C-alpha cells in the first residue's frame, strides 16, 4: 500500500509538479489552502505533509502550529517549503516542529529523496530500551523526554538526535554519522540544518538547567557530556 502525502501549496504549477513527481511511488493529494487541507485531514491522516510557507489565509507557520499542538497529528512528519536562502523561515519552521525543509526552486530527485528519508524508519523505532544519561530520561514507548524532572517538547529529529548523543554519551559523533543515523543516507542539502537542531536542543536543555551539555568538537562533530 502506497504512503499518503498531503501537499499544501497555492502555486498550481508546483502542485502539478508534486503530483507528477510523486504519483509513481506515493498517493499524493494537493490543496491550495489550509482550509481545504484541514477539511481533508478530518477524513484521512497522511503519512507525511509538504507545507508551503506563503499561503492565502493561514500561512504555513500557523498551519504547522495547529498540527503540532494536536495529539492526533503532532507525530506526522512535516517538510516545510520556503524560498531559497530564506534562513529565517527555515529556522522558524524547525522551531515550531517541522522535521525538515526544502528550498525553492528544488529538483525532483531532491524532493523524492527528502520525502523518502522522512518516511523511513527512524532510530527511535529500532530502540527497545529507554535511555538514561545524567538527568535525561528518554522514554521510547511514550516517546517523551524528561530532563531534570521536566518534560521537554522536541521535534522528531530533535528526539532522534538527542537519543543518538545520549546512547553514545562520552563519544564524539561525527557530522557524517549523525546525518547517517538521524537523517539517513537520503539526506541532501545544507548541513546547516544540523547546527540549527543542536542549537535548539542546547536551548531546551539550558531552560530546564540540565546537568548534561552538548559540546562541539571543531571539525568533527558533537558530543554530550
């Protein structure tokens, strides 16, 4: 059975590109507004969502917030689509909870690779035992992270990234290894996205005064200690 993709995009040419590019491997439904998208969402829940930033009515950020705040849709991977070089939109989308982003204009191979990478089994589904490091407790069954007795909210990528670091606490994880484990082999694009995720995790750990610290090993990668 094919995975279902919902794409929210007001540009008819891009909607046509989505359909043409994805229809061989996936079931793809496109919507020109958030209103039509949410109407369809009440009938079928997709496996992944492509979400444009600039939309009529509710913009992509407001739609993303609604999705991530709803327990019925919060775990659906969302790929934000924004204009090339729009760093602010990318960071804002990741902060709200998007799993990934893709910049316009994009190539069809990149689009398919990003979708497949975000659909593939993530490292949390392979983990059978919970992880505990210092004051961090990662519960895979509940898919929660508790730090210093506080529950912290994370995106799927942040959850998997912190899991990888804690599982290998005290050992440096190279950037290449992190991309392989968290973004998997299909990751294509700017490596800046890893730095953004690390920055957000550091901020969340600092907010609850965690004993653990994510350190940068210049020219290599990251380590939690």
